C-alpha cells in the first residue's frame, strides 16, 4: 500500500496536479467534524459529490486518543452553559438543532452503542475509540465520500462562484468549502492552526488563541507541595482572581503532578487563566481544599473538633478532611507540629491553617501547551457565522464547523458534541443548496 494511503476502508483517491474536476463540496479536515459533515450531507442529499482533504497520513488521530483511547463521544446533558468563547446564544442555536438524543441515535445507527458513566460521560459500549473512528470512516465510504489523505490544504482562493484549493498534491475546485480542521491542540494530529490563516485570508477575524483543557505548570521551590504529591487526587474549588476580583469559580477533582496540577477542574480552569495572561491582566489562582465551605465554616469546624476530640492530633484530624499525604504536606509547608493536639491548637495557628485550606495559592507559571491540550480557546469569531447554516457571513459558500470556531467546551464530551451539532447544521444547509460547478 502506498505510504500516503490510510488502512481504513474509506474510499481513497490520489490528487492529480491541476485537477479540473469540480466537486460540490470540499471538506478540509477528516476529524470528527469533517467526517460527520460528509456523512450528514450525503444522508440529506445523496447526489452531492464530496471530497475530504486530510493533511495527515491517517485520519481521526484526535478521536483515537480522546477519553483515554475510549472516546468520550458526548455527554448526557449538554447546553450552551458548558461552553466558553463566543456568544452563547449562537451556541444554543447550533446545539438545539442536533441535541444529544440525536447524537446517540446517529451512533447507534452506524453500529456504535453508547453507555453513560460518571458525570454523564457517554462512551462506546466497546470502550474503544478506534471503533468510533472506524464506524465514521465506514459510513463515509457508504455515503460515497472520497477521502484524500496526506493532502494538506495550503491555501484557498475564490474562483468565480466557487473555490480553488491548493494542496500539497495539486489543485482542486469546489462549489462549496467546509473548514473542519480543528484548532491548534495536539498539533501532531495535523491541527497546527494553519487553517486560521486560511480563514483570515477569506475575510475572517481570528480571536487570539490559547490552549484549553490543558494541565498547568506550578513554580517549584520550598513554597510548593506538588512535587511530593504527584499522582494524588482530591476535590477542590478553584478560584481565579483577575485584577483582584474573583472572575471564575470551578469545582472538581484536582490531580497533583510532578510539574504542577492537572485533573478535570484544572483542565476546565486552564483556558481562563491562560486568556487572562494573554490579555496581560494580573491573575492568581487559589484552591479551596474544602469545596463548598467558607473560611468561617472551616474555622468553626476546628472549634467543634477540639471540643469533641481534644486529644486528637492535627495530622489525625486533618487526614479526615484531606488525603493523608496532602495533610502531611500542608502541615509541613505551614511548619505546624503534626503531633499538636486540638486542645493545644492555638487560635493564630488554627486561623493560619484555615486560610491555607480555603485559599491555597497555586503559583501558575504556564501550561503544558498545545501538545498536551485537548482543545483550543479562541478561533474564528462566532459573530461572523450564520448559526442557522454555519456559513460564513464574510465569504459566501464557506462553512466552518468544530474546533476552528471560537467555542471550547468543558471536559466531558462537550467538544465532540459541538463537532456533531455544528456538522449537522452545516450539512442541512449544504444539502438544500443548488449544486454549482466552478467552471
């Protein structure tokens, strides 16, 4: 098999330089959003000629690595409140047109049953991401979509009422173009942000981008505790202060790592801290290790414990609140004697510990970058997209779906749902448009 051909059973073709065949629809990117757009368009209008152009040698790399290689296809409950970026009224319109129940039915129809796990996450019954990708590729083949791999789109230009696409293997022409390239997360998969320049060349505004759903780096030294807690997880409430005011609060599991912090709540918070830094605004992050409780609540709790168990040691009492290793690290960092009994726990020390528990400083220095990010914050401005069609308001005939847009969801299958929903909306519009050749 030629090196540029994928082993999957999708219909393949090698581009010829200066190809004169006009396609009805050219989809740039054969990831989740691109494959779904091809499938939905053919289901709604089977006479469309569709070509998918994939820059990588194998399509669907992000699908294969998502959800720990199990692919968190969607979530049981999805709304615009689960996303950040552009206007949520636009997100609501798109998500409403292809909700979760339709996603479940679609995957069931192509042979992928889904089941619900913790936090509403929906995974394939087989627990294998490759089964999700294979089903999408097989359905693309059945829908007569032509998948051209190892064909990177370099630029797109208007040509009459259609488009001319220059690729690494030649040129093609198409009446309509769909940008489904993703953002900049996991650039080794092919989504390195080059498509933002293409969109910009066609008249679009790019909201400055940062990694999203990415682990954060913490400063080292004597002030830090993460190095001794690598692999330990605990529930926390993170508070991001921007310009001295709390801008975002998120609750969930935090995972201490050798480089800093990760875990669901960190990943969800990362885009907010990074965007504040991008905007040059002073930002600080703290962790409340007693989520849901205030300073007063925790302080009163120590008073109550001292009355109930005066001979209990600090380390014993604190280990009922935190993982034992975290309790030990906190006491050592605050230089509090772990064997002090609650009866001898002074007011000043008690309040110092309470403050640490409810506002532990996380000295963030940066993130692990796009190579470790699950999504991209920023992208093509949503205000420049018609939410009823996903068609560009700046360049008629151009459609944009998935992560290339200024939409990023929290962890839990939400970004995939945006891919399916935006793809379905675009496909509905493409299916009703009259076919136009570029000749």
